[in-house]
């Protein structure tokens, strides 16, 4: 059984589902240790115990968030050496993948991104070509660095809780690291994070500037709101909602595509969704080629009806 190190970045009061997936996967591969950046709340500590974490490592320097990713990679490298980790797990976010790349250089480790599953022997199953194929690959180095795509592991607490010990790790100085000079608080929408959401409702050019029906359906379903590049470029919705090759990659249980043609750039970001429902008035739209269910109709007729029916069934 390998020593597995999991990087958790600023969990706050409660851990995200993607973090619970990492902890579940780590426990299936060996003894898990968490490398934690940020405050350790009582709730997060209890969750670590519930998920069988053997130990928690924290950086001796608490200013990692004053910089971009370089000090986090340095901390994680020191933590990996401290624990003798054979596998390091991170989330598949853009920042997670950049940290993984820097960590690979520091540890001379093989790096595998877009992982959807890992076998007990360390073989990683990786989603490639916009989810069209899954390949099996294994690093030949002493340490493997893997980034896990969200919504591919079912979070499961350990059979018995543990009491993880907490210790600190000295973080090597990183020369000329880019420093963060200002932050602006993002207005909370109350919806789940797009990359972690189990349900995503996405709108495209067919919404003609009005995302109201998309947001209403999303709220009725407890879903996240996504968008095509055409919609974000037009200024109808913020760019952090973009799903696709140049946006975010999502893999929810249910993806509802409204007024999106489904060009290859869009497919690259959502093709691994478990169930895809497409709504478009153009019966020849490429999105129907990958949809599990298709509705040929006007989104401004279909979405309000769906929202009303869902609210009615929810009472």
C-alpha cells in the first residue's frame, strides 16, 4: 500500500465534494495524509477524521496565499518528501494542474492530469480527446502526481474514524514568486460551484441575451449555471461560467444544454457528463449527436415549462 498525499487548499468551514472525492480515492490506494493550506476549522478536522486521514501537514509559513502557485508547489514537494509519498493527488482545476506541473519538476515525478479513476497498483485512467476515449497509463517514476476530475468518485467515509496528528513542514523559499497585490470578493450566487456541480444548466447563443430562463431552471434543480463561449463573449454572462475547450471542463450527473449548437469546442468541456439533455430548435445541431435526450423546440417555451413542472413536483 502506498503513502498517498492529498493537497487541500483553503477548505473553509466545510470541504467541497471534489475534496471528499480525493480523500476517498486516497484511502483506497493506501495511507492518506493531507497537505493543508489555510485554516483548519473544527468541521474540516472532523471530516478528515471521518474520511480516515492519518495525518495533516501544514506549512510553517502561513503566507502562501500572498503569492500565486509557486510556494504551494514548494510546500507540497516538502510534504511529499516528509511523508515518503508515492502518489500525490490534487484537484483538476487550472491551479491544481499548474501546481502538479511544478511539483513534477521538483520531485522528478510523472504527472497525469484529467484522471477519472486509479487502480490499486497506481495505474491511472485518463479521459482524453474531449472524453471520447479513456486511456490507462502509469508513471514509471518513484512518485506519481495525479489530478482528479470531479464527479468521478463517490465520496465514502471510512469504516472507522481516525484522529489524524497535525504537524508542520518548512516551506523552501521561492525566489521571484509572483505576488498577489489585490483581491476582489466575488458576489455569491448561492448556486454550487460549476466544476463540482452534479447538475449543470448551460445556455448559448440561442438565449439571445436573456439567461433568466436558464437561471430559473438551475435554481429549481439546485444546479450550477454554465454558458458557451458565444454567450460569454457577448457579455450575457460572466466568463467564469464558460464551459468548453477554452473554458471549464465539467462532468456532472446531468447536463442540460439550452440553445447551444454543440460545436467541438463546447463538447470538449462537457462530453463526459453522465446524462446530456439538449434543447435546440435546429434539429441539425451537432449537440444532438451526443445528447442522451433531445428536445427540438424554442428554449423560451421549453425551459419555463420544465421549471414550472419541477416546482410543481417539488411542492
